[in-house]
């Protein structure tokens, strides 16, 4: 199959998948999983908010709601899924033509118990994401894209998925290169997606849940609030963990000096940052153009 055929076929395949996912509710549905997890955490925020003075419909709530569905579902429909499939095929063809490599899987885990496969995938994927997250902060070019996520000024569950579409590209490329070496062969990858989604919502939610000793393993809103604090923006970032906090404690980037409930969020000169989806999508390109 040619690259063009892969590209065009993926549009139809993804559209059929998305249509089926939305019109056929099930516990394996990405759409209803997103809706269900979001409803749970929004209800939690309304019943027991951590920052009690924060509006129930906080600043940019609807913008973040749009980002949720755009980044998790619609971005694939407008080309990301098709480009991803072509890129995977190009990578495979290059390995075969240049090095004669047809299979780069270095670790076969398909014979492992499903629970061990899922656990390994969750931990390995989160470690890759921790490293990518650090890269977004430490690379000036990528930081311009990541600023979209840090433009949140009032934290809530939906802020989890406010991020520039370029982040999906960066995360998925590096994630693929890392996970391609491991042959998971999982039919139930959805469970990893759902758990990661729930923890990400929790990290950004306006709730409080003491973790005790588990704080050294799991990320939570009382730790992640410091990642978004304006006071840590000039440190090159802290608390990079997406689901697990252990990476930050192991590699020295953990930072929770006190209760951060009332910390000012964002970055320096956030007042000049665009407030709409289209303007935020174009912002990194405008910055690059101005600095030429």
C-alpha cells in the first residue's frame, strides 16, 4: 500500500471509529470515558472544592472543555491519525531498506499476564512522558508551545487537556520510538488510557486528597499546583510527573515547599498571552516570526 493510500484510508477509518465511538456507548468508548471521568471530577470540585473562593465555572472553563474534545478526539480526525500512520510506515521502511531490520522489538512481553503488561506499559509510558515534559520546559522552541498549557490561571480538571496540538506530535513521536522496542500486543490498552486520563484530571482538579506516603509515588493536585505556579516558572519547571511523582523525587525535580492552594498561576507577562483557541494555536509561530 502506498503512503498516499495509507493517508487517505486512515481518514475514513478514523471517521468510522469516531462515529462508532460516539454513537455506541460502552465502557471501552474513549468519548464516554472522557465524559464520564470529567463529570466525576467536576462533581467533586463542586461538592468539596480546595479553593473555595474560585468560581464554580472558573475562568476559561469552556475554552478548556473545547480543548478536551479537540485534543482527545477531533485532532485525529483533521489529519493527525493519518500523518501518524504514514510516519510509522516510513520509519519501518527506512529501517528495512537502510539496515535490513524488519522487526525492532527488543522485548517480547506478549506472553506475560495481562496485568503485568498493563502495569509495565503504564510505568514505561509515564517515564517517557516525564522526560518529554522536561523537554517542553527546557527547550526554548518547545516552551512556546507548552505555554498554552501554562496559561491556566484558575485550576480545574479540564485544564489537564488544554495544550497546543504540537504537544501531541512531540509526545507521540518520542513515545512511539520508545515503545516500539517493546512488543506489548495488548487488546486492552484502553485501561491505561482511562487510568492516565483520570489521574491527569485529578492532578489539575480543584480538590484536596491527602496521600500520605503515597505522595512519593502518585502525583496529585497539591503537588502539581507548584508545576503551574508563577513563582516556579523561572526555575525551568518543577514536578514534571504526569501520573507518577516518583520520577521527580528520584531525579531531584520535586518541589512542594508549602501548601500551594493560593499560589498565583501562569508565567511572567501572562497578561499579554492570547486568550482564544485560534490565537493560542498560532502564538508559537508568531513568536518565531518576530524573532527572525
